[in-house]
């Protein structure tokens, strides 16, 4: 019996939990460690002269957070927000940001050996490969695993700058 527990412990060490969501026809996954909470879609205060994918700011229990639309960030066509639209609040390098997604799918566990690098055929596709670090196999389906750090802090760092301008303190310094 102790061998079974040890085997289960070793399996859990080599797998991660991912929050998955749909964007267009694709399913994406974020490591659960980055997800603070999921909130229903709410009114967003627009900010002039920002990138199109930066939808604006929300007030979450007294904290002002920037919100980005994941579809627009991935350069996909915009979608009409509906009752399944929600905002995933993530924390990356001490910065809290809201991600507008079409709908939450599920939380899944993906073992390390079920995560493959993006295929080389996708190399020419800047949009997905820019933020996708791996392809997670889950049963008969695949999830595109996103690097939230690159999503927020790539060469176009306006999201990170906006988050810092809202007065959020860097948790590393606290």
C-alpha cells in the first residue's frame, strides 16, 4: 500500500493543474498557480490611446486592474460578450491582470510527458507561437499552453506598464 502512495506522490510531482478556457475554436491552458480567481464579466472602464486588446480597467474590491481581451491579444476576431464570458484574474511577477475569455472549460492535470513543444509547422504563425510554450495532450484533445509572462511582458509591454501605472505594488518588494 505504501508503494501505491509513493507512486501517486511521484505522479503528482510530475503533473501540473491547468485552468483551460476557450478562445475561438481553440482551447488554451494556464498553470493554475497563476490564477487568483474567476469573476463574472463586469463593466470595464475604457482607457483612450491603448492597444486594442487592452479593454480598460476594473475595480476589484478596491484594486484597480487592467483587463485584456485574450481573443484580441491573439489577433483573433472580436466576439460579442455573453453570459458565459468571464474574467480570469491572474498574477504574474507581482502584477494582477484580468483576462477576458469566452468561457471557462475545466481544470485539468497534465503530466510533464504529455506536454510537447509547439510543432515546427507553427513557427511561421507569430500569433499563437508567440505566447504558446507547449501543447498539452488531454485524452483525445489538445490544449495550447500559454506563458502568461509572455502574454503580459513581451516586446509590446503596454499591459505591464498599464498595470504598474494603476498603483499596484510589486509583491516581491512587500
